[in-house]
C-alpha cells in the first residue's frame, strides 16, 4: 500500500477521475536472469504476457491450498521465455524455480525486479490482477490482498 508517483508517466494507471497510485505488491530487486522460486507448493492458475509499457510483462499466477484456504500468488516482470513449456494446472513444488527476472525490454519497461503479490479472490482474472489501486479503493483491496510477510519472511528493517 505504498503511494507511488512513478506511475505518473504510465498511461494504464490513469483512470480518469482518480489515478491508481497505491502499489499492492512487494517488489524484489535483482539482476535480469535472477531465478524466482515458488515459496509454497501449488499449481499454475494462469499466465500471460502483459506486454504494455508499464505493465507486468510476463506474469505467472499460482494457486495454493493451505489447509483448505485457497489463495493465489502473482509473479510479474519475468522473462518472456518463462511462459514457454508451462501449462495451467501444472504442479509446482515449494522451492521449485518457476521463472527468472526479465530485462526491461520484455518486462513492461521496468528495471529488473519481481512484483510478488498474494490474492484471495482472483475475481475471474487470468494471467493478470491489478498491482496498483486508487486511494479510494484501498480498504477494498486490503480485504483481498493479504500481507505477504508470513510467506516471504523478510528480516525486519534496520533503522539507523
């Protein structure tokens, strides 16, 4: 839920009355080609090349069942080659490499990084789900986008 003004030069974030400026996921920065591993077992729900300036570029969404709780994890800004040879319903093991960070020319024109996001209800979306929302929609998205920290388990930030 970080407010980002970098979206000002990306047309798909301008929605007329109110722009989408609240980031819904976690960005993990690294070099192009860095492997992405599935933090949990699941199946491939959907995938798509969201090939528009400022969009996700290649995206993979996994479906997980954690003791009866169904939820999804989205991986955006991947390498285009990662969409070859995969299939909806394909089983993915925890810790399995599923993708690589993509170059700017293929990942929506962003510096190489992973957009990681958890989603409770895909709302009929396939291969895509909003990664940013309007400020007025924050409470609605908070109900559908859980905090990824229990899965990612990043160490606490050190304040100097």
